């Protein structure tokens, strides 16, 4: 009787097991973004300071470093990061409009065509027994010459209790940056 049940139930359960396991392993995330612009992948890009809208010190700087690495991994070879010496000296990196304007002025002086900037809206481990990592970011690709936002995207992701916060941030930002560069030329 047991063997009969296993032969009958196993083929029915296996097709459901894989999607269920993948859903459990994926964590929770949400993404929204505009259509990808046709940007030139060989042009000079810059990473401008990210606004830190969290209570976590230096979350913006951490997100900038991840974004820089991901842009390089996506094939953006000519890339510069806004110098730390020019950034406002503040623990929580306010990243206000004045800072963005200063960053765009610096990018124009450098001859950059595109800038990646953004904000960090969540960067923490949730309170509780599991202490799950949670990240929320908004990114923008800006035409340096005109200051026009060519693309923007926002997302949030939470991981599992043993996952690193930076790994969750990298996964989220990889999806967002990939979406922003989807129509890249070159």
C-alpha cells in the first residue's frame, strides 16, 4: 500500500516542489522602473553621491561602492566616482539637491556623459529573532549635460536571517542597474 501511494504521489508532488522551493529561497522583493534608455556603454560614466535617508551611518557610501562594482560588471569601463574629498562632511551624508548639483558640475568638468545617482531608503537588519536584512534604494541615470533624468528605478528587498545585508543590497541593485542598462548600446 505504501509503495502504491509513493508511486502515485511522488510524480504529482515533484513538479510543485521546485517552484515552491525557489519561492522560499528568493526572499521578498519589489521593483519598479521606467523604460531603459539607449545609453552609450563606452561613454564616460560617473557615480555621484547617494542620499542616505536611513538612520544607518554611511549607507549611501556603501551603496555607491556596490553600484560602482555592478556598473563595471555590466561592462561600463570608463567610470569614475565622485571624490570623497568633495563630499559634504556629515555622518549621515544628507545628499541634498545642492550636493547633486555640485556632483553634476564636477561630472561636466570631467567630461562625463552619464551619471548614476540615487538614495538609500532602508539599510538595516530587522528587529526580532531572525534579524533579517532589509534594503530599499532608488537609482537614477542622469544625462550630465542637460541634467535630465533618463531612467529611474526603485526597489526593496529583504533577505533571510543568515544573509549579509550587503549581499541583499547587491542582489537588488544588480536587478535595478540591469534594468537601467537593458537598452545599452555598445
